């Protein structure tokens, strides 16, 4: 199971599904229908002194039982498969395959039983990894290298910044940094940043994407905004302090997936910054009155 399910609640749920008494051996495990409240929570409270608050019922369901079903450890409504979703008789049961494996725990056949179970059912953590990898977002940076972003709307915007925004508004620019929601420093050109007087000590404070236009000596600092984090006055001040030694002019950009997301943050965006929308890639919105795209100093 994934790490999130390797805990006491999951272990006790497995015991309850097997209907094991505290002094029973694993060979005595059996398959019976178990409702979440009476079959699992009350069972654990009465026999093991494991008391869970009534409002944790959904935690059992969403954080343990759903994963057990996906991993071939539990069946849902196995004894009454035609039950409606909201039936009070909805229940879970240990699967036949898991039961046969569990009964071998502590015997010389255990290792082979586990191997057989994994061959037939697959490890859920591996299944999750395959599904995640299948949904990874490929990104190709200007020098031809390709990286994989973890799936998600935020990383889709970052991909658009690198592949759509930069070629239009800073053709030939060099990517110096791009993060990932799962791996903050996915790509970092430390030497390129150092040459511009930027010393990176904390990646968490960097904008989502940083690239350098050598022809104009402009450094683009771009935030991908899907729920929070546009170039607000506070954020601009933070970046000014962080890039105080930078020898390039700073261009602040808030990138949004669409106008709807932009509209949510309009009032928070700082003046003298830029806005770009993924669904209107050829245009920009300039939050200033006297000039267009460019740094505000020098």
C-alpha cells in the first residue's frame, strides 16, 4: 500500500475485516460483510479499545477502504452487489485472494503467498505510480531538453509559460529556473543565475519560472497562478529584495490559465507588472500607464 495507508488505522481496519479477535491467529481470518460503523469502528472499540470519533467514519472510507478496494484487499458490497450507493447495508469484506494470503502469515508459505498475491493483484503503490507517470506533463525547454512535470493545472500553466509565452515575448531567452509542484527545483541553471548576480539560497522564494533575454538584458520572473500567488505588491517587494544584486532589468509577470482565473485576482496584482493568459497567448495585459513590457528600472 502507499505510505499514506501504512498506519494504525489501516492495520486495525484489516484486522476488523478479517474478524480477528485479539488472541486469534491469522489462520483464523474469515470473510464476512462489515459496515463501516458497526462492522469496523464498533468492532475495534469493543475488542481492541481503539475508539474513533463518529466523524472519522468518512476517514475510514476515503483514506483506508477505498484504497483497500483498489488494491484488491477489500470488496465493496460483495455479499449484496446490487445495493444502492446510499444503502445503510453498504459493506466491505476482505477479498478471497487477500484472505488466502493473510491466513499464511507466520508460516513458511507466507513469502510465496505474498508473491502470488502481488502477481495477481499488483501493488497499489506501483499502480498509482504508473497512473501518475501516464499523466505526467512533458515540457521541452529552449535548448531541446525534455522534462516531465507532475500532473496538475499549475504545471500546465508553467508548461505554457515555457513553450508559449517565452517564444512570443522573449524569443531566444534562456531558461534559468522552473519548478514543479512535486519537485520544486526541477530545472535550475545556477551558473546562469550567478552570472547575473543572483545567489539562490532558498528555492521556495523563487518565482515559478525564470528566464533571461540576453539581447535586452531582461530577466523575466513569472508566477503561474491557478489558485493563489500573482505578482502582488508584497510579492514584488520580496523579489526586489531577493534580486537586489541582479544586473539585469526585472520583468514581473503573472500567468493565468484563462480570463476567469485572472478575474479572481485582478485587484491583487501590482501596478507596473504584466499579465499573460494561456488561452490568449498572443496578447498581454500591461498593468501600467506609461510604458509596455519591460523592466521598471534602468
